C-alpha cells in the first residue's frame, strides 16, 4: 500500500522508525516531513501536505504524528476529504476505517510507543470500509458539512 507519513519535531523519531518498518513490510512510504529534527518546526507545515496527498489520492492512507497527536489530527481534518482520528487503541484503529472510512491515523509520540503505533497502524492498514447504508448515509452528512464550511 502507498502510505503517507508526516511529523513535527516531537514525532520525528517515531516517524522514522515507522517509515523503516513499513518499508520493510513492503509498503511504499511517502515522507512528507519533517526531514530534519528542528525543535521549532510546526506540525501543520507537514501534516497539511500529507492530508492533501490523501485527499488527492496520491497516497491511500496517512499517518500524522506530533507530541500528543491532537494538533496533527486537527490540522489533518481541515482538508476536505480527510477523515482523521487520534487513535491509541486497537478497536478504534480498525473500526474507524470500517465504519467511518478513516483515511488518516494520528498518533501522539509522547503518548504511545513504537510497538503500539505499529500494531495500530497494521490494524488501520488492513481494515476496509464496510460500506453499509448507515455508514454511507453518515459519511454523506459529513461531506455536506465540508461543503458548507467553504
């Protein structure tokens, strides 16, 4: 799978570990930055291009990382077509895709470790949208919210 990944300075080490592991698993990983550890960088500068890459179908799924994961999630969700969630448990990692067609998973590098991040990422990557009437109806309402916020 073609996966995008981005982080600020707080998520830099976790991003690099995950990128290496995902590549080793056979995924094509597009790194949207940060490319160097710069303590004064800002997560929107890296998460926004990742989110645009997901929305524009340049990558199938995205992983956004900052210190808590909250800022990365907020920034990603500002891009129409992105459905990002801050995840720290296995159920939400797959259920967010199955029910809500989540396409960006967000992590807090100061909240979870590499092992858990990879377990959650694997669940996220393997999950597929169920596409039943209830879920489609709800996503159509979300899409209308995006259109009205322009």
